[in-house]
C-alpha cells in the first residue's frame, strides 16, 4: 500500500490528510509534528492512520513525504530526514516561499528522491488541526515547482571537461540553461 507521510499536522497538513481520506484512495497517511498538542489534535480528526512522535518513524518507508511546516524549519526537517527517505520517494512541500526551499532540497535531499515544490492557494484565518477541513483545497489552485533538470554539457563528456554532478543555481550556466525553462505550473484541485 502507498504510504504518504505528512510532516506538520496543523491546518494545512491535517486538511490534506482529511482530503486524502475523503478521496477513498487506497493509501495510508502517517502524520508527525514536533508539537504534542498538534499531534493529539490531528489524531482526534481521524485523518491519519497513525500520528508518530518521532519524525524518522513517520518518514521511513513513505512513498510520498509532504512538508507542511513553516518555511523557516524546512531545511532543518530535510536535514533531519535525509537518511530516512526510501529510494524513489517523492518529496514536496506546501510552503509559501519557493526559492530557498528549492535550493535546500537540491543541497540536502538525497539524489534518490524527487522533489516537487508546491504552494496551495488555500488557508483560513484560524490555524491548527481542530480547524482542518477536507474541502479546504477544493476548487483552489496549487502552484508546483519541479526540481531543475540536470544541465547537459554542450559537448561530449571528457576527462578534461567532467560533467557537473549537480546544477548550481547561482552559476551563469544555470541561468542561461534555465532561461526558457518553465518556472512553475498551476492546476485546479
């Protein structure tokens, strides 16, 4: 069975879990949060198969991991879980800021996972799992930001010109290569 781990069981994370539950998809949703009150509130909603106290326990073995945490702690969460992702895992986030998150994903996440940044255009005035709503995302847009494609050298690889192991977003080659590359896409949920 497909396992989705949601890191952060506040309004957005728990609303996402409720929406998945209501979709009748055959998936298992596991949640985690550093805040024990948020974990307890999320468990009460019935949206999660289980809510783990330990971050590694939630992420280990998951097919999809969603970071639904404040942007300022995402790098720390990525670093803490980098060795726990299974090969082929798809990792995403729901943060409002993308430049830093995409850079952190490139720097921190293992090359055996795929990262797609996301930003749902949804929210409420009140936060926390008690205010979660399975319909929060209905009819809303989500902006998605795929990880940058690897840079292909304009000439065959040779010992004198080794192929870069990872793109460097601050290099001029990166800027010229990605100038026509689509920065984001949106879809209606």
